[in-house]
DNA sequence: ATAATTCCTCAAGTTAAGTTGAGGTCAAGA
DNA sequence: TCTTGACCTCAACTTAACTTGAGGAATTAT
C-alpha cells in the first residue's frame, strides 16, 4: 500500500518527527483518528501531518494534550480543515499565550520589588500573594492546590 | 517541646501552608534539613519557614524542584541565610524568568505571522522552527526530546 | 518463497511532585 | 495514668505524556 494518498503510521512518524508510539498514544487521546485497513493497520490522511505538527507547536506553547484536544474538536471532522479553521484556533491560542506572558511579567515585577527589599517576608512581600488566577499552570502541592491558607508573617 | 525556638513539622506545615507530607518529601529532595530529637522527631529552624516559602514562590515561577534545590545549595548551610543571600538567588531567578518571557513572546510573534498566513505549513511557517533554546520547559515526546529531526514540508 | 520490516495489541515502566494508608511510637492534656 | 493527637517509616497510588517490551500477524524486499 505504498504510494497511496494515505499514510502508514511509520510514514506519518517520519513526516512529523514523532515516534510511532507517540502517534498511537495521540490516537487514544483523540488527536488523530485514522481509518483501518482490512487487516487492521492504521491509515492516515495527509491532513494529519498538519494536525500533529500543530500538536507539537501547541505543546511548545505550554498547552496540555487535553487542552489541545479540546481545541481540535472544533475542527471539522468530515472535511480537511481549511486555512480559516486553523486561523481561528491559533487566535484562541494567542489569547492564552497573552495571559501567560502577562502573568509571568507581573510576577517578575513583584520579584523586582522583592529583590529591592530582599525580604521574602510575608505581609510585606507581594510575592506570596502573587500566585493568583493568571498562571496557575504551576506545580506545587497537588492536592492542596487552590486552597493554600495563609503564608507566614514573620521574618 | 512546645515553645522552643525550633519548630515541629506540624508547626512548620501550619506556618507555610504546606502539607506535612510535602515537607517530608521536600526533605528527601534536600530542600530542608531538619535535625532530629532523641526520639527521632524532626526539628526545624525558623529560617526553614522562609526556605519553604521560597520554594513555593519559585515553583510559581515555573522552576522544578531540582532546579530550586540547585539554587538553594548556594545558600549557606551553617548560618541562617541573610537578606543578601536571598537577594542573590532572586536575581538569578529573574534572569531565568526573563528568558522564559522572551521565549514566549518570540513564540507569540511567530504565531501572529502564522495567523496571518493561516498556514502552519513547514518551510513557509516560522512556528515549526521556533522551539529553540529559550523555553525548552515544554512537554512533547519525552525520549525524542532534543533530536526532533525535520518537520514536514508539505501543506 | 523466505527473510526482514513494519504493524498490532496489551501490559507495564518512567519522571515529577506529592498524597494516602498501614502499622507503630511519642508527647500533651484531662 | 491513660488516651488522644502528632510523628515516624515505608510502600503504594496518582496524573501526564510517553516509552518499552512481549507475543503475533501482515508487508515488503531479496
């Protein structure tokens, strides 16, 4: 089945630079939906190259697979996505990106104040009250997340 | 042992807003190094409050535990860190932060170009060659990371 | 036609950053 | 004193994003 308009998983892997295993994994996450041959082998459309490339870029931007999957669901499932389809999604990403940059910038400004005072002392220092809304893309205590009570107030 | 100048793990937990389990975990990572009582219970110094608070803030900034640990090793181990000690580290963080913001901003600019062309087609689109140096804080294929070959060049 | 690839499906392993629980010891208040 | 409540250790579970490996079937190359 070589030289068809569809691609085998290996060919797609080569085209995108992804590992075969990664593509299979992405399939389970709904990022691509190949058809199967009689014998059960996956067959991808050429448009899937772009889908996956988009996934890579989106990850670069800091989006999780599930966030990306959510965005991609807005792509047409029947026809191959058009330029306009991708543009719409990209614009959405731009918004998130703006927010993240803003969050980090705000944080940096507070850090500056903090370098000035050298403190890191609660109450006085803005840093400890900084982790608001914006960039909750963070790690930190997992099951505590979202209800960190009061931080220390002493030096 | 209540009312000493040292703190029990529970007291430290309350002061920092961390879970007791998290503090024990941080100890295994070398972020704090409490002494033990005769009976084996941990005793923390007041300065550990600040150490842990710093960890929280650093995580907010997007640093991993091991990165934070690396920074903290520069803190004096014998005496309690001074204002100057913290300031030095904060300045270091500021550099990293700058780099990350720059990286994201550059990425955003390329995205803008991309929205314009709606393409996401390799060669023409800068996005695919964007993931350079700066913000390799990303996810993406783990064991491939660092040697992604060539991305597709077709539409 | 046969060997070498490629592909398939599971199941299980990996890292980060913690959490949860079991089983047992220690300390503080009634 | 006795009984909670705080601690201790150690092992196992959690999520995300994949990889690795085992055991087999289908393709492709010679």
